[in-house]
C-alpha cells in the first residue's frame, strides 16, 4: 500500500475506484478514463492502463459500454496514431461479450480507430483482429466481425483482400442465424469498399444466398441491402441482378419481408431508375397496396405520395389511384390513417383538375371516417390541398368533420383539433371562421379537461395574432370578459389566463381600457385561487402598460391583495410588488 | 403392429425393422427421500429441461429455485483416445452432477388485482450459450426471466493508491473537502485541461487485481413482465435465436430476447364476451427449425399450427389437428379428458407429440386428418373418472417427451410411474417404469398401443383396470408430471415430487 501526495488524492482515488465494488463509482472512473490516462502519461497508459482494461471484460454491462465508448476516442492518450494498435485488444474482447449494445459500441469504436490507422498498422493488427473475430468460437465474436470488414478491407494487400472476402462469404452462410443477420445488414457497407469486379461476382453471390435464406429474419435484412447494392452497381447490372430480387421479395411468403419492401420501395426505385420503376416496380407496389396483411398496407399507404412523385401523373392516375380509392375504405383504421396522413400531398402532383376529379371524393370520404385519427390527419395537411384547388370545395364537408372532432369524447382528439384551428382559420378565411368556428373556440374555454381549456386560451391568442386585434376586439374579447363573471371559479380563472396570454398581442391601450378594470374587479373574488392568479396576472401586465397605470391602478390593487388573509395570495401579491419596484429601479 | 386389427399404422421413424426394446436401468437420483421423510411443498420439482447439447439439465421447483446439473461423463476426458476405447467395453451413459442453483422467482403480490403470484417455476427453456456462459429463460405464472450463469473469478484487489485502512472515507472524495485545505485544488486535477507533466505522475499506480478461485454466478439479465393477464403455461425459443413466445390461457405473445419492455400479441383467443369462452390455450411451442411456425394446443384437444409469415395477428391457423370424436362415446368427462396438457415437436420438426389425460398421440404435421399413432396411458382409469373428477386428479397436467431420434415417446402417470413407447413403424415396445432405484420393478405386460382403429371399439391388451401389475391401487397423490428425454442419448430425467431420477438404456 502506498500513500500518495495529498494533492494527487482525487486522481489517485479515481484510479482506485476503477475496481470499487460500487458500480456507480466504477462507471464514474471509466467515464474519466482520459483524465486517468493523462495522469499516468502516454507510455504507462499503453503499458499498464490498456492491458489493465483488457482484463476487465467481465464487468457489468454499463461499465463495459462506457469503456467501449471511451476507448473509441483514446488515440491521443496513448501517443497518437502510431500507437493506435494498443487499443485493439481491449476492444476485441468487448466485441465478444454477449450484450449487444456493448458489442455494437465496441465495433463502432474499432471502426473509428481503424479508419485513422496507418495502412501498415491496419494490415499488421486490425486485419488479424477481424480474422480472429470472424473465426471466433462463439457467435457473438462473429457477429461483431461482420461490422468491421469495411474498415479492414481498405488498404489491404490483394492476398488479404481475397481472404477477407471469402471469410465474409462464410459468415453469410454461418450456422447461427444471428451471424447471418449481421452479415446481411453489413453487406451494403462492405460492398462499398469492394472493387467492382468482385462486387459483381463474389458480393452478389453472397447477396443471392442471403436473399434465399430460410429464415425470414435474414431475408428481411437482405431487403435493405437491395437499395445499397443497387446504388453501387452499374444501372444495367442493377436491373439484371437487383430488380428480380425486389420483385420476388414483394411477393415473399412472409409479411415481414413484404413490409420491409413496402418501407424501402422508394429507395429501391431510386436504385433501379425511373424506367424500371414504371415497368416493374409499379405492379409490385400495387400488389403491396393490396396486400392481405394490414401491416404491409400501412407501410405501403404511407409511401403513396413519395412513390407518386417518381411517376408521371398519368401513371399515378392509372395505376396508383384505383388502389388509393380502395385503401380509403380499408377495413383497418390504421391503413386509412396512414393514407390520410400523406394523401393530401398527392394534390400538387396530380394538378388541379385531376385532384378535383379523383382525389376530392377520397378526401371527403376520409373526412367522414369513423376513426378520429383519419379525420385529423386530413385536416392537419389542409394547406397542401388549399394551394391546388382552394378550400371552397372542401369546406362543406370540412365543417361537420371539425365540429364532430371538436366534440369528440376523447380529450386528446379535441386537443389535436384545437392545435389545427389557427391553420384552419388561415386557410378558410375570416368570414368562414366567424360564421362557423368562433363559437367552438369559446366552447373549448369551458371544457371539462384542463388541457383543453389551456389549449383553448392559447388558441385565442394565436387567432388574435392571425386576424389582428381589431377582429379580436369584436369576436373574442367580449366573450372572454363575459366569462369573468361565470359562476364557476375554474372558468373565471380561464378568462384570466386568456387575458394574460392576449394582453401582449392586443397592446397597451386595449389592455388598460378593457382588461385592467376586469382584472381589478376579479381581485375582489371570494376564491383565493382567483386572487393569487390576479396577482400573477398583474405582474405579467407590468411591462405592457404605462408606468402611470402601474402606479395608479396596479400597485393599489396589489397592496390590497398583500393584506389578504390567504397566505398564497399575500405571497404572490408581494412578489408582484417587488417586481414593480425592481422595474422602477431599472428605469431610474 | 399390435395384433390383428389390421389398421394401417404410419409412424414416426423411417421404415425397416423396429429397433429392439430398450432395457431401462437406474442411473442416478438427486434429492432422494429417505423413508418417512416429509416432502416440503417448495421442494417439489415443477419443470425439467435438458439443454440442446445434453450437457446440462435444469430443474425448477415450486419454491422458485432453478437447479442446474452438468454432465460429467463426457467432460473429463472428452475426445481423447482413451475415451474412445473406454466406449467400446464399458456401458457409458450420461451422468450428471450438481452444478449450481439460484433463486429465480420470489413470491409477489399484485396490488392492483389483489392476487398473490406464486414463485413456482412453470417452465424452463435453455437459450444459446455464449462465451462459456449458460443462458436460460424461466417463468412463473406472470413473469419471465432471462438468466446468465457464468463462472466468475473472485477478485482480490491487492494494491491501491490509497490505503483503505488508513482512510475511513476512501470510497468518496469527501475527506478532502472535509479537511478544507484542498477543496479547490483537486478540481484542477480532475478538470479536462489540467496540464499533467508529459511523462505522467509516476507515483500513481493502477490497482493490482489477483484472482485465485472462480465461482458460478447466476445473474438475471432481463425481466419480461406485465404482458400476461392470465397464467403463463409455456415459453419456447425460436430457432432464429432472437425471439421467443410465451403463452397464457388466452394469448400467445412474441418477444425479442433483447427487448424486455414490449412484446407482440400474435394469438388472441379471448372472446369479446368472456361468457362465450369455450376453449383455452394449454401449451405452445415453436417449430425447432422453421422460425415462422409454431403450434399451440387447446383444452378441447386440438392442436393448431400457425405460420407467422401469413399475418401479424395469427388468429386463423394454418393447420388444425384434432381427432374426431367417436360417435356415442360422449360423456360428462369427454371434454375434460380431451384437454391437451403438453405438446412437443420432434427434433426434426416433422411430428408433434401431444398428451391428453388418457393418451399420448403422435401427429404428422403433414397429415391433419388424425394422429399417426396413439398410445394408451390411462385407459385403465376410464371406469374411475368419477373419482378422479372428485379429487381433481382429472385436471393433472402430464408432460410428454420424445427421444432425440424420434423413435420413442414417454410420459408420466400416477404412483410415480412413467411409460415409454416405441414410435417406429411396427414397434410394439411399451414399458412401464417406476421412478425409483429399481425402475423395472413394476414392469408389466406391454399395454396396448393402438392405432386409429381404436375408435371402432376394439381394444387389446389394456391393463387390468384400477390397479397395476403388483395389484397396488393407484396412488393419485404421487404423480409423475414432469420429465425430459436427453437430446442425443437414451436417457430420461423425471421428477417424483422433490426427487430427480435419471434412467438410461
């Protein structure tokens, strides 16, 4: 046992705690590994700390994860790039632990280090590491290996490259499905580093093998490889080798594979180019839109707009639109909801006439959907259609839909529609709004659920911003002021809330003439909650109104409140009074 | 086949002469009861499972404990020449020794539903080993746990910078602050850009760790909870190595081993109105090779095979295996005894073995018209169904198992008896053994193994009803519910109350 100088105590402690029984302390020490390394110096870090860490791979996962992360940025602390190889052994042992998150982090860090290493070091130490892992006894090592090939491959000799390719080929045929999955998901990355001659021959053979794997879970990862490989291949090759695979996958027996195709189809189209998209992928997409499995249709429906962007309007109308019509009355609400969230985007693609002819009926039927999410999704994207065909054609159906949502029994639905009211107001115009929606906005102010009332008050503010204070004076302010006399104290409180939100928008004059008298009146309420909210509100009005008004009206009101029997009222009143003083000091 | 009923009988193994009947011998017993010793409820074994290699065996008990055993006969001189020579003359059979045990589940209380949750282990399943560590899933009625059992070095830290004996507060940096003197200064050392001398500080040293011995440590890696409203009856791993299913009375859920906070419901047989409930799920198992297929059995005696590729919610089955009810045989008990208590896939995935109260049935998954073979296990109890109903024995859930090559099947019975039947074509093998040191003590005439023509009423060779060969009345309190067949050898592990008996042939 050695005693260290007292000034070194904290760093000494940090080092000792690498082996503390308490995981939090170990974790703390590992996170400060760079400090420890700097205290030990580069040489001792290489010779002592790193070997010490290599022995540490049976620690708790959290500690190992932190260690894997720290080591990824450790090159400066071991003496720079030429010593980077000393970091490999601890990371190699982390690549073999069974916890996935630790392994992934270790692979990340190894890639970071490997991509900075000199070519000769790469060949001397990194490539052997990859080969060791790839031939590892336990699957965990082989899974990790798959993620390292793309780093190892660059800058290798031809002999080594051949070896690495054949090693990867073996991983693609590993007994363990976990390894094949890792090989499938890393194939795209590896392929980017492989020369094109080998790409066509060897990589594509591996890819073909994976696409025919007996395990669904492997095949569906191969789908992702399609797009990545497609972008690497010559267009001609891509059409010959990738396209048939995509078309096959889109008819795979497993819905999960088809789901992946539906999700990836846009990227796949980019890979094969516009011509093949039209001839081959449109039929595939149409099949996916009509799939038996709702999950697949959800994924496909969500991509309908993106896909149509790739096509010309005629093709979209001819092939995709009939499916969209079917989907709009799909038996699964989630499919309809996914469709509703994107379908408005089709309007600009199809143009005005086609939108009116084909899409409008679909919009209208979705607006009448029994499932609120569907209607909400349509309403949320209203602006996209408005630009193309104007709102008038929709407004007749829109109103009942909005009213119904506004009164939905689920408060989250009501909340969602309130969020869209300013958007609707701007799209529908002032006239329409006054007639139909004004009353609703006030109705929400008295909702049973606080979140709705809160959102409603906020909504009034946003409307005042949208339509200006003059309009607000006519259509909102009278009703709000009226609410201050509501027999229910919660509603009175909401009126105060609305006033505090609207005052900055309405400006000083209206605040003084309209709001302030009402607020002062409210300070004589019998409910303490109202009174201390008045105090808070008055405090928020101080910067808006003139100093004279503050001195004349607000201060007096607050002084009265500061003598209230209720302790909370006194507290907030005094706080407001102090802020008046503070403001006065700041001005003088 | 068995006598002259002449019915076509297809069977599990390939054709050719049936293998000779096995001569079962006692191998080992763990936790044997001495005469008159009382059995503690918590010690009663409630689950048995061999791992894939057959090198390990796990048992779970009602006290929530999991006990692991490891094979000793191959490990000591595995693969050596001496080993191979020894094979020639000595009768070698799997031998196991106690490895370790751990408390998997504790009794709990669900406050929302005012329900006690027993700690009893319902099922154990082994997972893929990695880095020399063993992994297994264990479940009670509600919660599934993922365990890692690993040899850990016991570490002793022998050298530190700060002598812990001199410094009472060594586990925190408080003493410095307390001394007051260095309260500011230490911050410098720990700050990101404190300039350390380029060679480092030589007086600092890393803790020296010495490890002398190792010990087995079981750690719970993940807990999969709150996904089942009813009692979990089965768990089963998929061949893809990343997912498993758990089944309760009305639902089957699919989990990813690495994700413990969400699962997907893939089968839901709960009717909208619980009064319409007529059938519950009794057992479920993944296909051993195809990760998309799984089978589940029901209380009405049917087995459904589902293909997860077809749809996300697999409420409609791909194949339904059930035996048509024999006309005129219906009674009050028909439905109760039809309930399947356990199903197992054969190793190659071609066959499903099912156990109901009276019989074992072997199904070919390519033939849904009826079982390829059925074996009478409890036919002699038929006249006594009333008594069995009275004392609830009729609801006992016996498990079944297949040998690794699929040529034999086995299941348990009362009086600590179990039965082994030959499943190969033409085999008439049928043994009744007792879970004791002398398994053949109760060996009797091979009982009937009959084909589908059974239902025509011709029954042959049934045992004498009501008593076994020794004339003993059946003891319904000693029942052998749980058993497992070694994956590669003819070796059976079975649980008689708190004792684990192992036999070989």
